[in-house]
């Protein structure tokens, strides 16, 4: 059985998008220190009817320090998938949600978040490190 037969993406969309920079002082501060910001990811899922699942991928780009002057950037990206009837193992389902779907949609989410950052005045931001979902999955479940 090939990878593509295990699930099908029925739809994907930006569910929530947030870019907060409260004032000019914060903007100028963040512009100087944005290289210290960290990208965080969280993935949640909830079953819908008819073997469909809503997968929410949340990316946050934020300052890990205790600084009072912070900007906050967050995107919640929702993907609706339909799971094939052959998929019955919980482990297989987890891998689909946490790896396969993420690998497919991640370039879209990353681009959307970068567009927001660039349009928010932080044109120099790049995410150098690609997220390795297979590796993350192995770390968490093996």
C-alpha cells in the first residue's frame, strides 16, 4: 500500500493568524533581537465523523527571554483529512497526523508565517532549520 492511499487531504486553511507588536518601542527592540526568537510547534487533532480528522498545526514564533518588549506571532493551520478504512492501528494514525500530513502541509504554513513576519516589518526573518517531523515522531514515540 502506498503512502498516499492511507489518507486524503480534503481541505486546509488558516484557522487563526496573529501578529502582535504593541508599539514603536517594541518594534524597534524586536527588530534588533528577532534573531533570538524561537519557532515552536504544537499539533492537535480531533476526530470528526466518517473517519475524518481535523488536524491543527500551531506555529508560534516568540521571544523565549523574559523581555518586556515582545512581539508575538502565531498561526493555527487546520487540515481536514479522511483516513482510509485500512488504517486501524493507533500508531499508524499517529504517524499520519504527526508526520505524513505535517510533511505535506509544512511548506504552506511556513510560507504563511514568514509572509506575516515580513509584512509586519521583520523582513530579515528566515527559518533556517527545517522541522524534521519524522525525527520528532521517532523521539516522542519510540
